[in-house]
C-alpha cells in the first residue's frame, strides 16, 4: 500500500515535471494539451509506482488506498492560502504536475463547477470562520464519507498531496475499506444496506451551502457480492426507517474497528478508491497565518466520456448540479458556457 521513491528517482521526476510545466505555463489547468503533457510526464515515475497505480485502478486492494512517499515538490512552497485558493497553478508547477500525473494513471481527471470554483486541482486548507464545517475548510473531525457521493458523476479516485502538515502533527487522514469492514456485518445488515433505504444531502461545499437538496432513495452497497461498490456518508446520509438506521450504525462500527490512518507529510500523495473506501480526518488546530496544514486535491474517473453531456466541449469541469440535476443528465444536454479553472 506504500511506495517510496528514492532520492534519485525523486530528483529525476522533479526535473521532468518542472520542464513539462514550463512548456505550458501560460495555459489553464482545464486544458487538454496541459493535461496530456502532465500525463506523459508521469512516465518518468519508476515502473514499480506505475505498476502499483495501474493495478490499483483495475483491481483495487484490501485497504482501498495507495500511499506514495517522497514524491517531488517545489523547492519554495508559498504560505498556506488563508482564503482557500492558490492564485494560480504555476505557483506550484512541480507538485501540480506530479499530482496530475498520478491522477492520470488511475483515471481521467475531472472537476465540478460547484466545488472550489470548478478548479481542477483544489486547495484543502483551514479557512477562518469555517472551522466547524463538515468540509475541507474545517478543522473539526471530518466524518467518514464517500466523496461527492450524491453527484451523478462522482469521482472514482481521490488524490491528496501534502505540501505542509499541521503544526502539531495531529491531522490524521483515515481510510475505511469495504473489504475489511463488511465481513464484520451480519447477513441481515448487509441485505438492508443493499436496499434503497438511504438518502444523501448535497454537500455544503457545493454552491453557497444553503441548499437542502437530497438524492432519491439509494442503497449503500451495490454490485458484486464479493466486491461491492460502496456509497456511505456518516454525516450526510439519512436512513429512511429504523432498520436502515440500525444497519448504518452497524456499518459505522465496522469501519471504526478497521480504520487505517496516517499523518501526511510533505511529498506524500494519497490515492483513495472512492468506490470501495470512505475517508475522513482527525481534528487539528489552525493559526490562519500561512503556516497551516495544506493539501491539494484532484479527482479522477474511470471513464470521462460518461459525463460528456454535463461538460462544455474540451472541458473537464462538470456543469453545476442546478443545471444537470442529481441524476445522470439526459443524452441531449450540452452545456454552452465553458467553465474556466479560475477562482
């Protein structure tokens, strides 16, 4: 589950990513030429890294996660942005290309207009005034969840790169894998989790946070009995009856009994299988002075073509949910406005 680059491998990758980024520095991240350049630059990564990621893409693993360590980062890391946005990607060209390269191995990069202004790579930092929110701008315990599980084109993989750990080294990113938790459940509980007895609230990080949108009833588990797809959120998921609530509580207990976690350090890239694992984060303290914890996040899907009706031509950014709805968009829908990767 953990692959560590040698210092020589890290230096070679740093040089390749820096050169590739310089060649397209005038372009926005939501640009096919830039994304292709980052994907091709990823071929500099050691074969054991590429093999681990490709295996993970196809077959997953028991932990639902792969951790890459000692990945290249930029020599000078700016202060953690207090407003939650790096002004432009070329402030961190090396780490941006490193993350895009990794995301491109496990899938096709995707983003969402409602979230973080539609940015392809998003800054995950504490924001003053938002400390208590159940989203990436908070500092309280972040409940275990499937990322954007309510979205018709939710990510299949999440990549998180660490630029700066929290000051006290307390913020532990935790992952709960279905492969480890589900064997602890009874047959009756598993059967209930396969029934459409649950609804998800739309995340407050989408739009202005005032919406009370919810999905239609859906199951927590679907697909093959031996390797089911998982959709769970212990903050935003609402059971529709008492039996469903009991089943969801049992699932949470099973995940808490099998959690894995780590305090991410500079140069770590965590790749989470969003179909087979849920993730969260322990609480931490923030100073809001440019020294706080700073991760960057990028999503990937196995097939970008599935969402083509929800994206402007040439863009990787899905149109707002208010436009496409909470279920898959109709085949004839085509957005007419390009969503730029700007704050």
